[in-house]
């Protein structure tokens, strides 16, 4: 039996959704399939997002920016939006049973020195990590 798909959506699919995808895959990839996409994909994964994931032992270098339409023909068990724009334009996916919106600020808009920008990416990564690791723990508890 295939694992249920959890799709994480953001507008650009360049930062927050990839942070959440990598973190959730590590935390619950044994019980769910995890993917991310965007309503207006940026066409790249932000290098700072990749760097702060690497800091916590996650290699997302194979991730790429995708449009949510790539998933419209697939059964999606859960959709999680991580930005307000994606929440507003989120379609209903085949088989979708759950939908959550957990908004996070966009670190791609950070300004300042390289150190200040990296600090903002870390801050958002850590917020996403708290929420998505708790979500993963709940999923695993239900399956136990």
C-alpha cells in the first residue's frame, strides 16, 4: 500500500515549502510521502534555504521548484499551506481529506548583512521545524 501524500504549498516554492518538505520527510517519511509545490513557482530553491537545512543535517540539493498543477491528478491526503497567498489560491486535490494553513514569514525578503539574512532563514527554519516535527509526532502516534 502506498503512503498518503502530504503536499506543502507556498507561492514561490523556493524557501518555506522546501524547508517544511525536508523537515517533514525526515520526521515522518516512513509513514507519509512528502512533496512541495507553488502557485507561482520561482524556478529555483533559494540557496539560503538549502544552507540552513544543511546546518541541521538535511540535504535538499535535489529539490526543485514545482507548480501545484503537477499534483492535480494525484490523490493528495493532506495539503498544508505555509503562506497566505497559497492558502487563498489552493485548489481541492483528488482524495484530499485534510487541509491546514500554518503561515510563516518569508525569509527571502530578509535584508541586511549576509549574517542577518542567514539568521532570518534560521529563525524561520526553526519555527517550521517546531510545527512540522510536532505534526509528524502526531501522525506517528495515530498510526501506533
